[in-house]
C-alpha cells in the first residue's frame, strides 16, 4: 500500500475533559482532496486544530496518533513541529483575520513567513510573493503587496491568505471553512483557485465545511461527521450518489436545486458536547431509529467498495 501523506488513527480530543473528537481515523494521499462535512458543532474544526497542534490551553489529544509522511507528530519537538507547519503544512481559515495581521502590509507578512524558515531579503520575498499571486491568478499582485488587509475586500483577503499559506509550497493544505464567509461568486473563485493548486503544485487538501456543494465540486473522498464521530465516508461519488446514513441524506436534501423543489431542513440540532448518550448520537433526530439504535454505538461497516457507514438503514 502506498504510504499516505497524512494518517489520523483513532484520534480522541477533549476540551476541559469533555470529548469533542471521538475515535476518528482517516488518511490522505499525496495530491488528494479529502472533504469533511457536517453541521456546525460536529467537531470538524477541532479535528483540524488537533492536526495542526493548535488546540489551545484547554484542549488536548487524549488518544490516538497523527502521522505526517509516516512520522508520528506527537514525537516532534517544538522546533521540528514549527518547521513542518511552515514548510510542509499550510493552513487557511474561515476568517482571513486569523491568517492576516491587520497592522502589517501584505508584503511584510509574506516576508515574515518566509524569513521564519529561510534566509531571504525583502526584495526576494516580494518577488516570490508576487510570483505566487500570479500562479494563483491574483491580478495586480505588486499593488496588493503594498496594501493593508483592511484595504481589501473579504474575498480578496481570503485569496491573499491562500497565497500566504502556499508561499512555502507545502505538500498539504488544511482549509477550515475557507468559503463560508464569502458571497457565492467569490466562493466559486476561491474553490477554482484551490483546485488549480492541486493541479499545478500537487498539493493535497483537507477541507472541512458544512457545504455539500463545495464537497461535491472539490473532494475525491469525503467523511461525514456528526457529534464528533465519522458516520459515513468513502469515495465522493459513491457517498453522494448512494448515501447510506440518514444524516448524510439529510445534508443532501438540504441543498437547493433547479427543479423548483424546496430544500428540506433537518429538525433539531446536534447533541451538546458533554452529554453522554448510550447509543447512536443521531438517533433522537433520525426518522428510522429503533430501540437498538438508542442502546448501541454503531461501528463503521462496509456498504460497498470504497464506501463505509455506521448505519445500514436505507429508509424510504
């Protein structure tokens, strides 16, 4: 089996002793786009934060392992982790303010990012930054570099943040809801640029989103998360064409289409973290739940080739 670029094995994450990510495993190959989808409050962003080791003082990994290029990241010393995150792992977030410093010009931020990992002059940095913007189809790169983030639109800030995340040519980009704060037109531009990054640079992308449309357009494989667990995953076409889990079907039914049919919302909300349930966390919202569903936490089982689910109930 070909070595995976990223492997997450039985990962468990807690905040203040409350389980948030529950025994999650996934893998990502070089140049692959893997999508993680689910409602807000399902643990998607916490999973990405754990991979980046930026959980904060209240969060900690209490079980499992994360491997990057075959190496256990828990064994990395601080300096090695910093180097990996700069040179091999890039990240872009929902709010560009988490990536861009509002008090520094864009060119200064590129220079600081590059200087942290190599000896480089400001002139060399400016050229590399302008070249990266051109590669990502950002026009007027030289002019953008002279501006402060607040002088740019939200969409342009996000695209600059994407260029900043890619300036070291990382093998893997972690993207946390990178399009949800943007209008539809700009969303399409950002998605297009991320797809081109994979095509031009061979960059693997792990993207988390609540938007099934983004997943259907971008991902090669998809994992559906609910209440801190993966409830369905596999090849994107198989999962979206033949969804097995009622939660996956609910997410797909909530997408507007051109047929004139109104999207169907899903009643209720994911259970609050910290609430202990004996069985399937989705049982209270599921129209097909049985008494057994409320007693037993189901395991992922194979539905078909390259397609796994914790639920085999197809419903009507």
